[in-house]
């Protein structure tokens, strides 16, 4: 039962939750330092330094931390073991994230990959896609970005105009995406494009797994008022994506 704590309610851990929290906390105490109130470590969007070397160090720390989680058996709390995860429960992931937030570790550049790409591939991906992409993400080998929003559609994804046309075993993509966080660091992108212009606008859309080093992918930083470029716009010109990289229907 929740107990009142002033204007808040605090839910006490069950015995099982408390044991898991203690295990997670012991791990963090052994490998990390506590976060202070003014510590921006790990928060990519709090970085005010636009020096390329600073960004490169942040990328390296994010990779290092994700690999450390993987090697210690803490990566992908709810991901099945056959794909490199822990095979745990959602409540365990919630507690692990609560504990991780208390420590100064770099995690930001894997937010899209771990929070969006992995769950989507696990639900809609082929066995080959699951084996190829999920373990690599959990190891920290590959950073992903999101290629959804467009200049003329914003977050109205059904209004997108980026086109993908089938050409044998490939799709040819042309269009522009915008506000792509960390795209200049990413090896792969989660791309949605219109594949049937005659279908109602909420249909005829396909999800692609795209290698960001494919010819025709042009990533251009968007500089903010602070002078830092966390976001990007991505231009896609005759980008060829294998049909095997279509995710789902």
C-alpha cells in the first residue's frame, strides 16, 4: 500500500524488488560515482561545448558504459537471452533505470537504439534482423538515430513525403528528415518512408533499417542558439536500401 509522504505518495518496494534494487545499487557503487545536482555527465543535450573532441569523448564514454553493462550482464534487462539480454521483467528495468539515474554515467546516445529500435525489432523483426541488430546494440557496438520528422510534416508522421520506390531487391529512397538527434554519430537509422502514394495517408508507409554510411545519405548539423549542434537534418538522395532491411509489413 502506498504511504503518504507530504504531498507525494511513496510506494515501498516488495521484498523481491528490494533485493533486486540492492543488487543493482551494489553494481553501480562498484563501477560509478554518484551524480551531483549540477552534473550534466551523460546528458548529451546539456553539453554546451561544441568542440568535436568533446563530442568524440562523449561518444566513446557512451560506448564504453554500454559495453560495461553488457559484459556485467545488465544490458537489455527485458530482452530475451538469445539476443544478448537479461531476460528479466519490466519492474526490474524500471528499478535499474531509477538506480542508474543516481550515478554519473554516459548513456544518452543509446536512447533511440535501446528505447525505440530494440523493442520494435523484437516485435516486428525477422529472426535474422533480431540476431543481427539487437546484440550489437546491447554491446554498444552501434549507435542508432531516428529518421521520422520532416520539414513539411513535423511530428505529423502521416504527413511525410519521403518516398521509397521498389527496384528489384532494393528500395530507392529520396527525401529529407529533420531534428535527427545524434545522426552525425549514428551508424544506423530507423527510417519511415512513403511506399504507396495512393493509400490513405496513415497507410502506405514502410519502416526501414538504413545504414547511415550508404551513398546518398547526407547528414548536416543544425546549430542551436547556444552554438551547439545536437540535432541534424538528413538528406536522402537515391539511397538504396536492401529489401531485407524492411521491418515488418
